[in-house]
C-alpha cells in the first residue's frame, strides 16, 4: 500500500500485521525482536509475528514513510550493535489513527445489525 499526506492511495485498509507493528511503535522506538514481543504481549499471545512477516512489513512501512530507522542507539554495552531500531513517523501515526477509526466504525456498524445483536445475546441463535 502506498501512502501520502492525505492517507492511503485507494481505500485498502492496513493489514493486521502492519497495524500491530504501528501500535507497538506508538509506545516508542523498538528493534524487530522487541516489536515481535510487544505484539505477542499486547494480544496475550493471540498474534505472533514471524520474522518473515515482520521484516517484510517493516520494509513496506519504511518504503511508504510510515516508520523510519532511528539514529539513536542504546548504550552499546546493553545492546547488540547489529540491531536496527524503528520509530513511527507523523504519517505513520496518522495512518494508525485512521485505521483504528475505520475499525471502530466497522465494529459500530456490525453491532447495529439485528442478527449480530441476537447472536451476541444468544450465542446459539442463527448458528449451525
């Protein structure tokens, strides 16, 4: 997906992996493994990003300007110099906010549907 200052080119939503990465970086700069751990912790283990998905997504996020590599480094005695740290850009923050708002509207719409309300009140209603 390509982004500009007005939002996504087209109306495609962010993938779940991309949104989870942006949310992890909304808490501050992180390296790849720390992003993977944050996503797993934030989702109580329900979402686990593998290295392929993580780094493919990071490459796309860098190319689209939603994240950037950080120049700041922790104390070398406390860190591996090969690690790359990433941070959210202003555009990435707006993209994450827009996606969360889109998902909130979708949830509100789903909750307004009578059949889904009945299923929520009576889990067996409408089921097979």
